C-alpha cells in the first residue's frame, strides 16, 4: 500500500510545483531523495544498556533498524576513543521516507512545547534541509515513561532540486511549518 503523502505528492504537489516554478517538465520539479536521522550519544555510547534503549527508540520512530556510528579519531578533550560508539544513524528512502515525513509534520512537530515553526535558514547551498529536535519523545511511538533520558535528533532531508528556493517551495507544499517573515 502506498503512503498517503506519496500519492498526494505525485497527484497534487508535483504538478503544482511545475506550474508555480515555471518548469518545462514535471520531472524537473524538486523531490525528496532520502532522510537521514542522527542521534549522538557521546559518553553514553560506551554503555550497552543505554545504546540498546536508544537503538530501540530509533527503530520505533523510523520503522528501520539504526546503524551504530563509531568515532573516527581519538580526541582527549571530548573523552573519545577511535572506534568506540558515537551514536546512531538511520537512512530512510522510498515509502518509509514518506510515512516518516507525514508523521513528523502532522503528529510530532505539533507536540513540541512552545513550537513556533522551523527556521528557513536550515538549507545548504545544494538545497538540502537540516534541523534538530531537542526531544526524541515527541514521537508517539516512544513511551515517555520508558525513556531514561530525553535525547536530541538531527534530521537531514536530502532534496533533488535546482536551488534552495525550489527546495523551500517543495517543503512548504508538504505542510512543513516554517516561521513566516514578520512572525517573531
């Protein structure tokens, strides 16, 4: 069964973007290629119980088993050793990606305390959008009572687009809650 957002994207959003951006072809319209979620653990990466709990939480949030990332260098000031556990990473593509975006925009982001919107300054020169979430417990799949510690998530949305403006237009059509100019 195809995700709801994927159908909306192909039937409504893509043709609308073609018209508003003045593109010659529907395939020139921007589209999301993948989503990468990162959860840094720092010193907690050495504790196997904490690592396992965070791994389960990430698997519940994304529907996919995360990969354990390792430190590439030893840095004495950060108390890190080369090869020790640094955090967790998940890359979502295709149907799981659309399901995650749907849950993120419609369920998780509105649950953030004092949420005013996402910054529009998170775009890089290629049009990819990056933002952070301070509490991973905003997702309904994660039990608030079972979570030992509230952790942050970095979310990178990789977008195939001609420039930043096209990427911004795509995310706006997908109902991402950006801060409007003039709203403080």
